């Protein structure tokens, strides 16, 4: 018997015949009650085809605006969950308060999402600024991937002077200077490679497009983006 990492409720794992004799069942980290508090992106039918934002139109206004800056690029972002009150509480406890064990909470969901698409693909986490690393002591995106058993490579460096997004208005969030540079030794290794950029949360898309611009200089075959929350 396991316990939910969020609420400590006991989790009983139903056993199938094959698991009983042949397979080792996956240890669950989130109970059904806590899981039900999440808003799954897959449950929403009316959403933007480019970024998963709930939208009655095929593409949301944010993506229409971004397409004006990237007219020749086909951008595709995917997330597992929408950023609701539960997600906000999770990010506060995991990312801000530093409860690293919570990196396991979505490990099975992340593993199931990434496994089918990892062949010939480089997974690249969005890096934290040196200021955040000094304060927090870990990169929350890298830890999520590590806990899910997903291999990744460190290609980007964040040289930006980070200011909390919550303190900025939307226009300021959309127009910060480029904070990312690419490790020079990695450029050739990414040429003609499929890339998945990974972050914990997608809001306006500015961070992802900064990372996209930096990685594009490596001449990859394709760039997709992913975040745990949207």
C-alpha cells in the first residue's frame, strides 16, 4: 500500500493476474481524489490547436499574434493539465517551498506521455536563472524529468536577470530580452534532430519562444514544446 504524496491518503493498487506473477506494478504517487482535482487538457474539446488554451476558435488570439512574428513556423505546444487552483498549490509547495519529493507526483503521467515520442528526439528542459538556482537549489523542470525517468540534455543557459512574472503586466511579460544562449559544443549535435523543449508552466508563451529562437540556431529538424501545466 502506498500513500498519496499530496494528501497522504492511502492508495490501494488493484492487482491484475499478470502483475501478480510477472510484472512489478508501478507505485502510485497520487490518489484518485487528488487526481480528480486536476483539469486534464485531453478532456477539453474546444481548445487551440497550437497551444491547448481553451478556445472556441481553432487558434487562440495569443497564437494568432505569435504567428505574425513567426509566419513560416508551425508551432505546436502540448500540456497535460490546466493551471487551476490545485496546480497553483502544487507549484507553490514544489517549486517555491522546495518540496522535491513532489516531483514524483506526475512521474507516471509524464513517462506515459513522452515514451512514444522519444526515438531520435532530444528533450531539453528550460533552464533556471543563476539567481533562481541559488535561491531554490534545484531546477524544477529537470527534477520532474529525472523523477519520470526521462533522459534529457542541458543545452540552454539562462543568463537573464529574472524578475517574477507575477509582478509584470502582460505587455512586459511579452517583451523581455532574450535570456537564453546555447552551449556551443552542443550546436552540431542538435542539427537535424527532433527537439522537445520542456517547461513546468506555459502562460503567454514568451519563455518558450525565447528558447525556440535559441534552439533554432542549431538547425534542428523539428521543435515542439511541452509544459506540465497550461
